[in-house]
C-alpha cells in the first residue's frame, strides 16, 4: 500500500483588516482544515511551554502575571514601540510557530489541501513547506475605515497600525493567488468559491 500523500499546503495572509478571517472561515465551510498561527502562538506561551520561559528571560518577569501566565498587554506595549524588542520576540516565537504549523499540516489527513492562516507571513518570510500563498487584499483606505469601526479608534491610530506592518506591495509580491476584498461579504463569498476551485486544481496537479 502506498503512503498517503501529504496535503497541498496553502498559506493565507493579508494586512490588518483585509478580511483574512472571513476568507479562512469561508474555506472552512468547504471542509478545508484551517491551522491558525494566532491560535498556535497562544498555545506556545501557555504556562510550562519553553517559549514562555524564554520570553520571561528576554523581557523580564513583568510580562508574567501572578498566576504564571503571559501579560499580553504588557508585552504588546513593549514590542509595539521598539523594533528591536519585536524582532527579539519574533526570534523566540516564529520558528516554534512554523514547526508546530508544519506538524499540524502533516497531521491534517487525507484532504486535498490544508490552509495555514499566517497574518505575518510577509514579515517572517515564506516557510519552505508552503506550496501556495494566498494574499487577501484590500485598499489601504478600506482597511483604515474597517479598523476604525472595528476597534473604535481614530484615523491616526488606525494608520499607525497599518504602518507597523509591511507595505501592501511587499505582501502582494508573495502571492500565488490574490483575493480582492474591497466590497461586500456576498462578493467575497463568490471570490472564495472560485479560489477553492483553483486550489483544488492546484492540489490535484502538483
């Protein structure tokens, strides 16, 4: 009996408020397994995980609460204002996130493809086990307005959130597939249905 082939591995990424979650939710409704980098990152900083101890060593005990859990707000405040601190945190977490996501992708079973939701793919670089990158894209002004509504913040704060990430052109340069999400959820659903068909074809043709 031949070994089961590993699933085709698709990364879905996009800037803040581009609609990544809406796309992965729609793909999940097609039965596609989704592995979320944010969920994996949270798992990796649970008490007892080596990454949490390394973060405490790198940033001080002030980032750990009285129950031994990560003080996320404190850590976010440190790394948001300090690029060197952000790179230090990324060096601790990103290799571990990549390794665990690879494990989850391989464990997805006999499916045509599996999706890895990786918001910061453009910042950390394309993982060597990814077969296809899908970039969810929307105009900067659309994203700014979405962030302002979602987070109830002013334009200056919303613009700062976008500026803290890589620019749109850099992210689009990674794309094997692009999903435009400047419009309604109904229009996005049509886009995702077409994307799913293309990804099935890619998986079958590899």
